[in-house]
């Protein structure tokens, strides 16, 4: 899977060690950097496609927009109504961005899009949350031996 993509001079990378899933809450964190200065025309926004209705966003990074009523035009044009979008311009685009989902999802390739001035859309796929939940962690199962497996057996010492 592609953990890093290049979109019009911007590298978006899934941060090492992510996603993290603790207590049925999963955090995805991405780093955004310029290859050689800001792109021209400038950035309007970038967005990651999410699943509808499976992905319930608990907490996005400051400044993120998680609203089907304000969908990014690039992803909306390919039918992605649920997404995590950051409205940014060249001066504040670099940095780390994260969002947290209720539930722990398998990783897959999702659409990410960069919208620049002049209504230009740049698309790529990057590792992100699928619509399918991960199986429960073995740590969540009861501890010890299942004694029902010993039915009809004898244990001698």
C-alpha cells in the first residue's frame, strides 16, 4: 500500500506508527510537506475520502472540516460524500493532520485529493481506513483456558 503520495509538489505521508487503535478508537495521522516550495496555483484544500455511514469521526485536527454539506469538490465529483477536509492555503498547509474514528478499521487504499486555484483537482490513493472493521483483538477476549475443551478428558498427575 502507498503510505506516501506526491500531489502537485506536495508530499502527503501516513506518519510511522499509525493508525493507532486503542479502546475501539482509531487515530490516523498524516504529514504534509512541500517538495520545493508551495505549488502554483496555490492550495485551496485537501481531503481524504471516508466511508458513509461506517466512519464516525470523533475528533479531527484543529481546522478540519467534516461535513457532507461542505464536501471538497474534487472528491464530491467522484461520489465521495463523506470525507475529512482541511481548508488551507500555501502559508499554513505544511504540518501534521489527524482524525480519530469510532471503531478500528482495516487499512486500505483511499482517495486523497488536492484542490488548487483555478479549480484544479489532483488525485491519488494513500493508505487509510477501509469500511471494514478489524476483528476484535485477542486482548479483548477472556483470559485463561477454555475448560469446555476438556470435556470427556482425564487429567492425571
